[in-house]
C-alpha cells in the first residue's frame, strides 16, 4: 500500500505523526510525507521518504499571539489556516496525481488538503493533534477552556453557549472555506464545526479517553490511540547526569507565540527552591535575564530523559508537551498562552494531574506556588499514565488505517 501523508508546518503536529509513519513503514508500506522544510532531512535519516511543502504555505505567519483574548486569537488562527488552504489545494491535487496513493493521511489543520482528500474518492484519515472542537451538549464549547459542568444544568449551559463561543470561530472559517477553498478542491460546502470534523472516514485522535471529557456521542470515525510520543534522536546533555535535586521541566511552544515570559517567571519563582530547573525554548522565544544557578536554559534538550527525573513539568499548554509529561507520570502546571491551549490546560486540571495557572495571573510567586501544589499530584499523574499506556498507540492507528484502505 502506498501512503501519502501531508502535514501542517508545525513540529507539534509532525512529531506525534512520526510513530504512525514508522509503523506503516515497518509493516512494509510505501510511505511519503510532505511537511515543513526544516524537518525533511531528519525524516530522511529515519528512512522515510520526505519532501517539503510549498514555501508559500510556510510563509503564512501564525500570528494569533498578537491578538487580545482567546477568541480573537482563534479567529486569527483559523484565518491563517484558510490562507494556507488555498495554496494546499493545487499542491495536494498534484501530489495525488503524481504519487497515485492508496491512502491519504491529512493533518486536521490542513483544510485545503482535507478538502482535496474528500473530493478525491480515496480512503483518507484525519490526524487531529489537538483537543477536538467537535461540539456536543455533553462538553463545554471549544475555545476559552470553560470548566466542564455535568448534569442537565451543564448540558443546558453548553447548548446555550455554543453559538456564542464556537459560533465566533465558525463565522470566521466558513466563508473562506465554502467560497474559495472547497469549490477549488471540488468538495461540497461545510455547514458547521461538527460537519468539518466528521467529514473524514477516520479521525486518528492521539489522546486518551482518560484525558478527554466524557461524552455520549463520539462518532464511530474517531479512534483514540493515546499520546504518540516521539522526539528527535539526541543524546542528553552531560550536565543532566550531574543534577542531584528534584527536576522541574519548563517547556515553551515549538511554533513561535512569544511565550518567553513563562520561562522568565519560572526562573525567578523557582530560583530559591531546592530544585533544578531545565527550560527549553525551541520556538524562538527569549528571556530577558540571566539564568539563576539552579537552571539550565536551552533551545533544545530531549524531554524524555528529563521527564524520567522530573517531579513537575511546566508547559504552555501544547497538546504534545503536556501529554508527553502526563504519559511519563509527571504532573503538570499549565499556563495556556493561546490557540487550543486553554482546552488542554482545563483537561489536565480535570484529570487531577495538573494545575491550571491562567496567563493573566502568571507571576514568579504564582508559578512557584503552582509547582508546589503540582508536586502533590504525583499519584494522580501515575494513574493517568497507566491509563494512557493502555491505549493502542501507533499500531492501533495503523490497524484502523489499513482497514479503511481495504474497505
């Protein structure tokens, strides 16, 4: 079977896809992946056939961090996806014609690629690397990270707030998708968010039911595979072995969103704690000061060896970084910065394995206190990690993909 995978220009979406690609290749399938140019060589080193998506797509800036408020940020994000989608359509049409794949794997944020996949008539699966915006009366409407509320009162609240909260985002993405992108791809119009996220015959959802809110109306097309953890092969730094105190890992976004203040607050707030702090800043964020004696600040450090020794992870709320920590049994402090991160933060809090610290309340003292609280959540984090380990992982994702292709 020949598989064509197409991702958005985001490492946070590519890296969790790699275990699926490697599993496909290990089963003898012919796999080609189109992704951000900076990661092509690394994927080729893994033995995968990899090519770069159009530089015009990568040139569309994800500038949602400039917005004021979560809803305004989401509107900016979806408009960036729509601008990219217009470029994706002819590119993916060309790739299908050239590669003649038997199965398409499409990043859920590549709306143009998804429209082409739908119109192609080929078996295709969506890779959804974020808390699903799929609406339900059982869960709060996607966006601001509202606290879940059970029972009839909660269902009524969710139903009444949906057009107010999620409707804002729908009104941003429906016109560009239905007026330009989908006609260009030859796909039928999208009605709403539920329609958008259920068009794929299969949605590979790299999270666990133990992390998601319970709902009674999950579509059969959604396949929970648990967190898919992959990071670039790299030796841990020598200084990691020299650390003797409990470790706190601090992470920021791999895609720039100006979240360096999170590291600044962590360095200042934890400077006098009996801890060692390891902070990674891969997305270009910077701090304004010098690291204290108990801290190491790097662009990249492989997280797995750090998490093996960590007591707490402080994250910006990215789905990948947060789930990686929880899957390792490490409780989290989540300071959501934007995008889908308020939803990730609220889910982490709801499991009992995380502390949610809103960005507006971020300060060195508040972050220090949140880390102290999180250190007491290790039993809940261990239980959550055990539940996540029981999910099917990449083998289940490939089982379902192969079944779809056979059908």
